[in-house]
């Protein structure tokens, strides 16, 4: 394990312009990979054995990467800001309340992501990815440990350096703790009334519908900022025990009813909390399943829908101390 590896992101003032400050995150994996393609010219030529070395041009295609993290009760604001269309915040009594929402237009900024990879000799090499735009995310909660989030990014370009002065030091929260399953509660509402659900697993997936290959005949291989080109899709699944109390959920699936879903997380750090709200979900299956070595279980895959009331499809309220690292965008 590379103990001195790190990953940090910072909002950009303009797409592809490197941020000057980063918030540090404790990534679980390193998947930031550059992409290159070749333009090759081959034609009839005397003495040709295969494609000539001087007929191939390498093209910078940018690349992709992921942030795979445990969800912390302090310091997650930039990650959430990258995947939601709207972000507002208010500060009072030493706490900052962030509200993240989906919308018809994305106001999420692009980010710079710096991945530091130490060599086996201990030399720190910083790979600075610019023009990082979130295109998808997955939220997971189960009985195995912390709540997790994985965000997939598209990036425009990457450079690297081993010069210490060119490596930005990420800023971490002074204190933060991971949300885990012991402080995670899933609740449903059916026709305005609470519906019990003893869920032991929950997953939320989002495809933000972005067009990422915006290249043009402009004498430049770099892509322009991704924009929304398709209807975003949001789906999820819950698993739990099949009981007298949860039988109505199977009946809701058969009837095509619209329910409300909420996920409440209570932080250990004083005063912290996170709440995910989905005002309109519709179960898409399936039947309960009996077993010879366990209780009867019920899987509840669902679609997350627009409620049609003007409310957000997904709304996240995240409360953290006002001392949490909040790095302004470059030039800000």
C-alpha cells in the first residue's frame, strides 16, 4: 500500500482551468486513467511493410476516473456538489446546512482532481486532472460497514509533476467520522402514511445523462465541457425481510403506486446529519423469495421519478460544522 498516496478535488472557476486549492478525500481505489487514440494514415506505397512510423499521430482523449469513498459526517460537500444540479448553504450556530438538489439545468462546477502516486522509492508524483465533471454516482448502505458513495468523472486533460512546489497540499477536516449502518434509517411513505421497512441493504444509482465527447474542428484536441444531452435516470433497490408489515409494499409494486423514500443518517460528530429525500419512487419488482436456510426475503428494485410538483427528484440536506474545509473555487 502506498501510504503517502492522496486524492483531492477543488472546484474550478472555468472548465479546464486548474483549481489552486483542494479538499482531501480518503479514496478506496485509484482508477484515474488517461486515454489516448491514434490517427493512422495507410495507403499504397512502394516497399510498404506495415503502417509507417511517421504516419501515426497520437490524440489526447482526456480520460475517466472515480472517487470511491466512505461517507463522512464532515467534509463531503464538494463531492455532493459535483453530482447535484443545485447547491445552497446557510450558516448558523456554528453549523453549515448544505442543500443539494436535482434540477432541469446543471449548475455543478467542474473540478480539478489531483492524484498523488508515490514511486517505490518514495518520490511523490502528482497527476493533476482538470475539467473533471461528474457523470454518474452510486450510494450504498448495508450491514457490512460504512455508507459508501462512488462518483464517476470525465476529465479533459491531465499533467504530472514530481516537483514538490507544484504539488498542492489537500485540506482535510480536523475531525470527521464515517456514517455506518448503525446510524442509517430507511423510511417509506405510502399515501401519506409511514410504511415499515426493515431494510438490510440499499443502493441508489444515477446516470446524469451527460454528453462527454464534445470535440470540434477547432485546431485543438481538447474536449469542451460536458453538457446534459439525455434524460437523467435514477434507480435503486432495497432488500429486507418479508413480513406482515411489508406485504403492502409488494401490493404497491403490483398496483404501480408512487411512494416516498427517505434515508436519514445521524453523525457522531456533534450536530452532524445527512438526509436523502426521494418524493416519488415506484417499485419495479419483484416477488418475495422463500428459502430453506433463511427467512423469506423481499427485494424491492425501484425507479426514482419526477414527482411532477416542481420539487426536486432528489434532495440531500447535509449538516456539518462551519469549521469544515470549504475551499473557494480558483480565482474566487
